[in-house]
């Protein structure tokens, strides 16, 4: 039986060449490996001898890592100045758009002034004046957005320049100009001195590699801080491709880590549905790159660029071009093949580009196969100092497959189809891919804002309880976060007046502005409740109707924001809207960035479906903006039970449970009216807390990275 100690400390030698063992392509029958579904595969297939976990108890550390063999791939990256020119062009376009909007603003103000004069003289039309005022508000929102983008663009350009330099370093490795070890030192140097490097290398990036290398060597005399080099191998990343909570998590955590001096990059499939407009300096690497799958080496295109200041590489299969040229990200019968191909190709790319990361960060079942692949095949290919961290966002989807299908990516089915490895705990004739990721990872981060480790293992593990119990020492809980560079009332460019816990006057201004924008009568003394919902079920609507009707009977103003793209949900909401017609109720079904920020800032309370909302991050943003998050429940009373004696909970969970977790909307309204001083203390305490990606979420991951690097 594999033990915690043995797994946390060991690596595996390279198995025999899988290509020699699998010359004839396999033609397996398509099976189901849907998210939340199980797949069956009945046909046998040849396999490759690999050492697997048998050798994980032998290797303690690798003092002399094997130097990576490099193929004559050629020059991978074109002139970096193309990216610099692109960034400058984008900046000029943004400035011109802002200037144009300001000119339009002045023309509109002149028009409104003329209409006001005509109205007073009795010759103007009130309707036209109202229309002009609405246009004015929309234009002001647009100007505020452009100002915010302009301010955010300054820091982004510096980080993008750093990534241009990092990509040039990768090109030097692949061309044989520098060694993998030298490249690792240079990468660390760049990320440790981002601001200085962006300024110092801005012009020299346009020069040849030899001159750039000389400047890097000269610059390397500077002192360096210690930071981790982390590579995410994942299937989603905001804003490129977003299906669930993984997308915002990858981007938010990566940006937070880079702000703290760590080097983070991302590898993604190149989906046909991806929004490539969000990629700065996208370019194809003009070199051949091959990866192993189904008994053969297959060609791929590699694309690189910068997204939200993060270096991203995209893998585009050539022979299996249909894998990622579909209308959806998930939900196909060959999902196992698709993401197994991508996982193996990602590891091949890391090795061939000479990268030597501290941590390979993998996510959910889709890239969990990286764990067995790493220890069976890749650890001795220059990655002896690398460790594996797996993130699980839930255990609903685990991917069960016929064991023989593991040979598609070069793994040995008989060695892995064992109870202490990949064999499923209940359907023992199958392998469980997510279980394999847990077993073969050095640390497992379960992302959950509200649940404790004990509760997840006992109640939400979906037949993985035995595995999680065995490996519970390497399980840690991390909360979700939000982007505080965008969501911060003290510097939010979308608000008419900023505010903070030290000066709350601006929140009153925001409430009045929101009331005026939505034509709600009343004043700042009125209690305003905002509601954000993505998908409303029949039960949710019934609960919400009862809660809202009770609130409006007490004179509360309610704003319901529905942001679903589901047409069925929208139709239900239209009928729901008819049931709640009232002068104090407003519905928003076209949510812009400006009005979204204003609803959080102007509300006293934010109703949410639950406190665990990783996609919308509604409770987190509400706390930051001084609005109490209150969950809608079937009874809207005090019967909610938040008792959980497991100390391994997040700070967010502890804070919510102590302040708003047991509170219904009726109780919240009672406290505002009867004990306003106590209520205000809670609100100010909430605003002072930091639940962004940069806080607890980032700290938990850095602690996990630190722990596994010591193994």
C-alpha cells in the first residue's frame, strides 16, 4: 500500500520508449467521459511498461539532474518588437477613443443645456430632454470605463514587456544559445525585478539574441529574491474561455502570485471558440513540435501571447485537429482522449522548451493524468526538482474509464489499475482519473469558500472518501477570491464618489446615484437591497418572491439583477417580473460594468443564492463594498445550521458564519432599524477584511508550494 510519506518524496525513472511499443494506431470505440458522467471501454489495447509508483519510494532527491536533449527546432519566436508595436498601437487607440468620448460628452452637455432653456421657455419637449439625460449617463459610464482601462493599461504594459523578454529567453534555450539552468536563472531574475526590467529592456528587446543575452548577463549581477516558478496546465482561463469557476481562479490566482514576485505561466488548448482578442502579441512559433499519443508522435502548433499580464502558451493539435475545434469545451464522448492528449503534449512542450518549474499546477480530472505521466515518464527529463499540485473545484466529475485506455498516452494499465493507485473505489473494473491525480500529487488544494476539509471528505467526496481519508495530510482548503484591482470602492472609477471604511460618505452618494439611475423615489435613508442571480430555479423563484414581497411591505427598495444567458431562465424571469410589479422594485437584465459596480456600492444588503458563489463572487464583492451578503433560503428564518467544529475552515467561512451566515433578510432589516450601531460595526469590519485573490487564497497556495518543494 502506498503511504503518504513515500508519495511526498519520490520520483520515477523514465520508462522504455513508448513509441516502440505502440507502432500501430489504436482505434478505440468512443466512450462517455462527460463532466459528471462515467465512461466505459471494453476493447483491450496494448500497453507500455512503466515503473509508476513502484519507484516512488526509491527517489529522495535529484542532486544531478539530467540535461535535457534538445531537438533542432529552430527559432521559435519572431521579432519581439511586433508585440511592442502592438501594445503601443492599442494604447494609442484607447487614448483616441477616450478623447472622442470626451468630445461627445461636451456636445451632449451643450445639447442638454439648450433643451433645458427650451423647456423653461415652454417650447421644448420633456421626452427629448429625458432621452438626452439618459444618453449622458451612458456616455459618462463609457468615459469612466475608458479611464479605468487607461489606468489599468500602464501596469499591464510593463508586465507584458516582461513576458516578451521571457519568451525570448525560451527561444534562446531551444536554439541552444543558453542552457536550461541559465534560462531558469534568467526567468527568475525577470520576475524578481519586473518594473526595473520593463524599463531597462524596453528598447533592447528589438535587438538580436546575442545583444539581449549580453544585457541579461550584465543585469544578473543584481540581487535576487526567492520566488516560485509555477506552470498551470489547465482547460479554462478568464477571459479567454470560461465555463465555470476554474477560469477566474486560474487568472486571479496567477495575477496575485505574480504581484508577490512569483513567475507564473499557463498552458491551454487552443480552442476554436476562444476569444483571441484578449491575447496580446499572439504569435505562432515557427518550429515543429511533436508529442506522443496512441502509439505515434503527432505534430502540434504552439502559439504564445500575454493574457492579463500572464504568459500563455496554446497547444493546437494537427492530426487530432477536431479535439478542440468544437462548439463547447466539455461534454463529448471522447473528452478523456482530448484532455489526455493535451496533458501529455503539455509535458512534452515543457521538457522540450527547457523549462524547469518548481510546481506543475494541474486542475480537476481534465489534467489530473499529468500526475501519473509526470512520475512515470517525465521526472528524470530535467524535472527532478519539480513537484505536482492538484486543484479540485468539486468531486462531481471524476472521469471513469476502461484501464486499457491509459496506454493511449504511454502509461501502463496493469501497474496503475490497483486499489492504491487509479482503480475506482466502487466500480473496480474501471480507473478513476481524478483519483489518480490525488494519489500522484504532492499536495491537493480543494477550493471551497465555506466547507471545511472534514465536511468535504465526509459529505461531498462522491465515493472518493477512502482515497481522501488516506491522503488527508496533503489536502488543504483554499477559498475563492476576487480581483481587488477592479473591485475596490476606494478607487473604483465607475463610482460617482469613492469611499472606504474610514470615510463612508461616498456610499451615500452612490446610493442616491443608483436610485436616480433606476428612477427609484426616496432618499439615502431608504434601505436598498440588491440581488444578483445567474440561474434561478423554480424553488429559488418562489423563495425570492416571498422574501422580496416581505421586504417591499416594509418599504424596502429592491433591485434584481439577472445575468443568465439561458433563454429558458430569461422567460421565467419575465413572468416572475410580472408577479413582483411594484414601485420599489426594479429589474436589470442587461448588466453593464458600470451599473454592476453601482449596485454593489449603492446597496445596503446583497441577496445571493448562497455564500459559495465561485463564478459571480457576489458575497466577496458585497463585503468589500459595505453591503451585507444575505443568502435566500426556503424558510428565510433562523433555522439555518452553520455549526461545523472542524477548525480547518477558511477565514471567509468563519467570518460569514459569525456575522451574516445565520441571518435572514427579515432579521437583517430588523437589526438595521433597531440596532444601527451594531450593524454599522459589522459592515465596517467586513470592509476592512481582505478576501481577494491576493489574501488567503494566495497565501494558502504559496504555503502549499513551499511545503512540497521541501519534500
